[in-house]
């Protein structure tokens, strides 16, 4: 489809458990991003990557970590999930023309 | 850092009328301004973008205008159709920022009434 897939699509987890979301691209793009989407807040940047093992924090990085061991995979980990992290998470890749392509999203519910 | 404000948060128009969504940004170094459309339950998709060396850009029924002096940009949709109903997001990114990260507005829910 768009060359970017996210897994899982839906997840329910308990407070205090670790959770890892996966973003996989087939476009060989250098830049990858994780955003969260909440009503009234639009899309807020959590972390981004500008190459293998090169990552940096975004606007709302507390409670999240990321890893990128291969160009095609960008993982987002919630170290100890809290109810405030219930959200829809979108991964994005940046194309050569600056435009982003988003994945289909992961709906995470922390109970 | 960059801050993007978007208005209105909701907009309801009659089919065939025009719709205008406005955004302001804070960082004068920003030079890339895309607009995304998100249908219910779907991913955001790029519909049009503009760079700071251009004042206006059109693509069929949609257009974007940019006023760098006032630090605001707008999305114009003419002859609206029911399929234009969606949430629209503006964003800004600075050329000097090597991360190319986009900062998004909070979104506008557009409803086109048949």
C-alpha cells in the first residue's frame, strides 16, 4: 500500500506493563517519526529517527523510548504503560519532497 | 520551538459553498507548510503543501495561501462536496531544522451538509 505498516493495529494492556509498537517501511527512507493523536491536540511528536541508531526526542517524549536497529524498523516502547498513554499512535516516514506518509495507526488502550 | 495554532476547530458548510481554515505559526524560520486530510478511522494524508518562496498554490478545488510577514497560512476549498467532510490538519517545518519534523495544528473538523 503506502510502503509503511504498523503493528499491532489494536492493543489493550494493563497499567504498569511494557508495550512495544512496531513501524516497518519498505521505502528505505532515512527519517521516521512517532506521533500520538488525541482529541483536541492534533498530532504530537513523541520521538523521531534520522538514521540507524540515531534518534531524538519530540514534544511529548516522557514515558516513551525508541529504537532503530535497521533502516526499515522503528520501534516505540512504553516502558510502564499509564492510562494517560491511551491514544492512537501514528508512525510516519518522510519522502524526498518533504511530505510525510503515515501508517494506519495503532489504537492503544491502557486499562 | 515552533507552535502552530489552527482555527476554527469545527466548520459546517453547505454543499457547494467555500470553506477556509486558518493557521498561524510562531517560528519565522519555518518554510514548509503542508495540509493533511484525515477521514474517520483513517490515516492523515497529504493534500497540498506550500514552501516559503511561494505565496499561493492551487490544485483543482483546493488552494493554500501563505503570508510570511504575518506568519499565517490558509487552506481554501471551493465548491465543497460531501466527500470533503473530514478533519484537516495544518503543519509547519523549518528548513534549518535538520530533523524535518512537522509541528501540527490541533485540527479542524469540516462537515459539508448535502
